[in-house]
C-alpha cells in the first residue's frame, strides 16, 4: 500500500495533463536498445520498459502535490530496476526506487509541463511499459529555465512559477483544462491479484469548464461494457512500439470518444497524429473526433486546427459539415468577425443542406433558434421536423436532445392549448428532472392558466372554467389555491355546473388560507348553503357558528353574496337559528333590508324574545301585502308580537300593534284585532284611543262576536 503525507491521493493510470499524444519506445533494464521492427522514439515522447522474469501485479497513481507518477510492483526487488537506464531530463526531474515489504515503488517526478502518460504491460517477455509524451508544442525556454530543474535549498522546484506551485494538491491548469483525477483514500490502492493482465485507465469524467461556457456534445454516446474497454486497453498496451500500434491506439481512442470519454481520448488522437501524420490526416473521421474532443474540453485553438484541416482536405464530405458547424460555433464564441462570415448564416446553410448529416443539421437548428426561442417561441415552428428527428432518432447526444426537447417544449408552452402544453412540459420534466429551465416553463404555463381564468371570470363564462378544470391535470391548478381571486373563480365555475362537492372543497381551502376576513365570511356562508344542499345540516351549522363568532362581521357586516346564502339557510326547510340571528343583526344595524314578506315574517318570529325584536316587527307593520297569503303571514306574526308585548306589560305598544293589524289591507281578523287594541288602550288609560278602536271593531259586521263585544264596551263607556 502506498503511503503519503496527504490523507487522500489520486489514482491515475492513464494520465492526462493536457490534450495531445506522442508515443516513444525507450531503454530497457538490461541496457539493450529496441529492435529494428519497433517504433523509433520521437523528440517529444519518452518510453521506458521494465523487463521482469515473470508476470507481476502493479498499480499506478499520480500525486499532484509532488507531480510524481508512482508505480508499485509486487513482488519485486529494487535491483531489478536500474535507475540510470531510464532518465530523461526533458520530462523527468528525478526517479526514485524504494523497496519495502517485498514491494518496489518507482517514483517519476515529472516536470511542470503539459504531458500525458500511458502505463501497460506486454507479454514475451513480460514487461511493464511506461509512455510519456508532450501534449502541446514545445515552448522556447531560457537557458536558466532549462537548467534550473533542481530544488532550491528549501526543497521547492525552481522552474515552477509561484502561482503554479502544486502546494494545494492541484495539477497545473493549461488553457483552462484540468487534469483527470479521482480522489480516493490511500487504502483503496490495494489491487486484487487478477488485475495484472489489464491495462488501466482513468475514471470516465469529463473536464470541468467555466460555468459561463455551455458546451454540448454533438454526436450520441455509445457506452461500452467494461470488459470491451479493458480488451481494447490490453491490446493497445501489447502493441506499444510494434507495427500495429497505430491501429490499436486508433481503436482505443475511437471507443473512448464514442463512449463520451473525450478527455481521455484527446491525448491519444495527438499521439496518432505523431505516429503517422499522413494516415491520421487522411482520415476525416479521426480529424473530426480529435477536433470534437478538443472542443468539448475547452481547447478551441487545437480544435480549430483539426477542424480546419478536415474542412480544407475533405470539402464536400459529410464530416466537413460537422467541422463547419463547430468552426462557426468557435468563431461565434470568440466574436471573431475577421473572416466576414456570420455564424447564423453558416448554421442556416448547414440546416438546409440535405447532404449534411442529421447531427450537423440538428445542431445548426438548435444554434439558430435557442437564442431567440425565449423571446419568440414561434421561431421553432419552421424547424419542427428537424426537432422531432432530434428527439426520435439516435443521431445526437442526450445533451443535444435535451436542447431540442426544451425548444419544442417552450414552443408548446406558448403556442398550443394549455392542456397539451402541460402534457409536453411534464414529459420534459420526467426526461430531464434536473433542468432548471423547467421552473421557468412552469411559471409561464401558470401565467397562461391565470390569464384564462381571469378572462373567463371577467366575461362571467364560468362553465368554461369548469370544463377546463375537467381536462386539466390537478397539479396544473395547484397554484390557484394560493391566489384567492382565482380560487373563487374556480368556485363559481363549479357552482355553474352544479358540482357542489368540488365547490365545497375549494371554499374550505379558501376559508382556511385567506387573510381577508370579509371574503372568509362569505366563503363560510356559501359553504353552509352548499352543506344544506348536500343534506349535511351539522356541517352547515358548524360553518354558520364560525361566521356568527366573527368580530369583523359584527362591525363591518356581510357581502351581498353572503347575505343571499344566509337567507336560504334561514328560511324553511332549514330554518337555521344561527343564520336567522346573523340576519337579524344585519337588520338591526341597517346593513340589510328584507323585502320578501315570507322571509321578513320568518325573521320577525325568530326575533321574539330578543331585545332588538322591535326592528323586524316595525318593518313588518309598515309592509303592504301583495297577496292574501302575505296578509295572513303578517297578521299571524303581528298577533304573536302583540301578545308578547301584552305579556311584557307594554300595553300601549301592544294596542298599536293590534290596531296595525286591524288597519291591514286584506286583514282577516280586523274586528278581533281592533277589539283587542281597545282593551290594551283602556287598560293603559287611553280612553279615546280605546273608543276609536272599539268603534272600528263594531263597524265590522263580518265578525259578529267581536263586533258585539266592541258595541257592549262602547255602551258601558257612555
């Protein structure tokens, strides 16, 4: 197990500091040079081969704090590794061999330069091969930089600029590209015995790019199984330095590219270009994959070189359309207008070119409309066929399909009917649950729903609201529960189609959440009305009691809508005493005037025994009956009120009420009422009023009983 001063280290077996590649066959432990059939090392690469007598287990890791590539071999002895045979100052500061517990650790301290490495093994004889190659052109250095490789007195490498010192455990970043690393505890470095026949590779992790740069892979990803990738890696390791090295590296690089590991594929494409430049440049597919990999990793200059080569050498080839697309994007990102080519014009040309591959046409379509779809979603109308091909086909990456899905969903949200737009939005959310743009689309769709409900409520077309609610997904209307006006519009819609249960549910939500107590009281009144229609008298009474207890009701009164609902609860067959009491309060304070004689009679009778009963009966006394039935109701109610006044000792007032009954049009008990009025006046000492009442009674010969009694009273007074 490796030990280091850091708690965590980085496992990196095929390492990449910066994209590009170059292979090198180098010295062996026995000091012999390679055979004539092997690849001749280049000036920007270095290869070392350790021939061992039998297969060994080995593990590799990279320590970023010391820029050290370490290889642990087990079992092994230090004398099997001759340090003096594999030292190249162009790439390596020093090499350290350490033996411990029958294990040997080789530590290559790399210079601070853009390099990549490749570690594998070969058979016959069994050996470990390490390739190190430069991934960028050699920069001119001063003589001091060339020779100042040794650490200073404090142990700090002098060729490392202060801002690039890896004291923070990070690899140097060149052109915005970060190294591929995996942070793991030291104890995870133990390898099982069957790993020695496998060439190792870094984790499948794309390079991190600046947050403001949105890069989308164009072609689709075809994942490989672990054993397939391992087989390609073993084959590439076995062919290092042999005639078939180009083919093996090409297959590995292509597989890495197709599987989405463009960061790992980049240095291998560079290596292919150095192994056989003509063969590499004669392959439009290799040029495209190399350029695309560089672009996705943020190396626009390198990508532009590959793509320009592809476009220039293979004009008219389908890969040239892909290169043209990426070059237009690179120029657009730089704001480069020196060529006089408008990127949008380039995208339009590609999108309309029937010979261009679907990936290029789809990518160009996305670029054309994704910047304008926010302001003009209808711009996507002309590209629906291409967008649908993007979604249904397997031409482009999932990132590109996500962009197509967003454009089409944005179009649906703003252009098609709300229910269909909501279905499209839900499909987008299900497929891409972490896309932050879903919230924007949800708000936009909610605004459309809000506008529709407001418009229908303004026109009082409430059945349209109910019909929409039947078709819509319940969650689509959930936001209306927090907006009282929309919620009440939905209540009106439910009531318009006699959906009492739905209206009741919405009213209950409204009453429990609104901060407007006047509206809350109205909701309680409407709830009681609906409960009575559903024959739920107990629940209706509970709502009415809450309304009765409202302090705001006592001071500010009720709305007309609430009063109308209470009238229905107060009249037969419900005859709610609580509703009657609330309406009597409204009558008392003059906030409510009842015109219906039946309702007024009901309220007057309900007020018997209350201190404020006089208000309702006085209103009843001054009301002119329109029918005989109205006269009977008034007469009956006033008789009872007069009896109550007599029992309370208010004789004069009782006489006035009896006399009002006698003077009532279409009165049925005129003689009786006048006789009793005279009795009340006489007992109160009001003789003249008594004579007038009895005279009125005696004149009514239709009722002989009370007419005779009144005549007798008059005779006694004379």
